[in-house]
């Protein structure tokens, strides 16, 4: 039984890691680092079951490839498991996107999936 549990957990971890295609997993330490060092970042609050989040991920995955965003770090916060970080960020729902520039929050939006709108939002980090 323990062998099955370990195998299941390993599969779950692989699936969870692959779900964060649009960015690396955000931590409290990363958030502090952004604020203290004056970095630019885009934080996407994601849930695997959220179709809006999946649509946003596609847009952000494309944006990450653009050299224009070379100084912007993309992060994701897992809505279902990172409740303390959600409280710190004052986020109540998945599909929320928060943009930081020079270590300060400049804009946030929830539920938008249009590529033009998300690109405009993301550009504010540059």
C-alpha cells in the first residue's frame, strides 16, 4: 500500500509541476525579494480546475517567449494550496493577475482571458 501511495504522490507532484507552464511557483520569500529588490513580476493565481486560468496560462506562456519580457519574472500561486500567500496578496479568487513593477504592485485584474487585455496588463511590468 505504501508503494502505491508513493507512486500516486509522485504522479501528483509531476502533474502539479507541469500545470505551472506559465511561470514558476511563487513563495513568500520570492514576494519579499520582488518588493525589496525592486523587481518586475507578473503573478497569476491559478487553479487546475479553472478554465479561465488555463486560458490565461496560454497567453502568459506566449508572452514569456517575447524578449521584451526578459526582465519580468512570471509566477503562479496555487489557489487551492497556498492560502497564506493568497491572504498576503489579498486575493479572493482564482484567475487573478497581479503586476509588479520596480517592486510595487501597479495593477491587478481578475477573470480576463482576452490576449489583448492580458498583454496590455503584462506590459505594465516593463
